[in-house]
C-alpha cells in the first residue's frame, strides 16, 4: 500500500508540473505587430521576398518570413523581421504588412 501511495503522489507531482509548464508557455506574451518607421511601399505582385529583404535592412534585422496573403479582401505581403535585442535578450519579432499594388 505504501508503494501505491508513493506512486500516486509522484504521478500527481508530475502532472502538476506539466500543467505549470503548459500554462507558462500559453501565457507567454506575444508582441504586437510593429508600426513601420519608413513609408510603406506598395509591393509588386509576387515580390514579397524582395520587399521583405529591403524591410529587414531598414529595420536593422534579419528577414524571418515574407508571405503573400489576403487580408480584408486585399493582397498584402506579411513581412516578419527579427531585430536583435539589447543585453543578450531574445530577438524582437516585428510583423509589417505591406499592401500590394
């Protein structure tokens, strides 16, 4: 009976710790999309990668993603740039939406 009690107590602790881990991952803050500092350029059709590279250079970061999407019925390029943070922190994620013209 003692072994069963110890096993149940250990299982309860493991489940509790797993729940804390999941809740800390779910509760992690997600930064809001950044407002571009440079004037927004209209992207040419199928040119999201080039616009993404240019945007990353302007932001002083690294291009993480450049995809074409439809938002609000309009074709846009969604650019994700990773910008180095200060003091050894994780890079900041900036999402910039560029309308396609």
